[in-house]
C-alpha cells in the first residue's frame, strides 16, 4: 500500500492526525521533523540558527526522497516540505498527498507562541502572508483535501473514506 503524506500549514494537525490515522490503519507513523531532529541531534530551530533554512530544506528533501520508498506509512511533513516541486514529485511517487486544510486563524491560534523558526518572533501579518502564499500550493498539489476544522476522529474517517 502507498504511503499517506500529510501536508498543510503549521498547526493544522499533521502530527496529531497522523499518529491516530497510522494507529487506525496499522501503518507506521513518521514525522519528518522529528526524524531530522534525531539524526542531526538538534532541534529544528537550532538547525535553522546554526546551518540556515537552506540546509534544513536540503535535509528535508533527502528525507522525503528516502521515505517515499516506504510502504504502509503515514508521514507528517513540515509545513514547508511539500511546497517545493522536487519534494512534491518524490512524495507523489511514493504515496498520496493529503492536505489538512484549516483556516488561518485556527492555525495561528495554535502556533502564535511556538518556537517554530518560521513563526517565532514573527508578526501576525508575516505569518498570515506565509499562510496565504502556501495555501494555494498545498491545494493545487493535493490528491485529497480534508477539512481539518473538526475532531481528529472525523478527520480520520474522512481520510479513510477518501482513499
């Protein structure tokens, strides 16, 4: 069976939904950010600070290419992973792209006090601009679009029905 790649803006619920979806389907759950942190032995904000965003994006691209070879995995990607054509193509080769669509205000509510490098110390307007830059890319490249403004149970059931 193909992998399920979860995409969407920061705070849309990729990890939360991914863990429960993987459990229900009896798939492996993989969070690309967590794997990168484990392999690099540093947190994402530290990778950004020490090596820069370009280096992090290269690590992310390598990880997506590697994970696209898996089977039976639910893969939660970082919010910026599946906006790059190279990553989209690799993910699509190995699975289905599922966009967890959540209104900006709800994403912002969840991330406004986070340490995420692209949200920390950013103004409301900066984060909103990033959201509206990325949202059309997620939408255009998703195989399945799921309204994530519901309970995890309802989101999972919608995903399973859509497969």
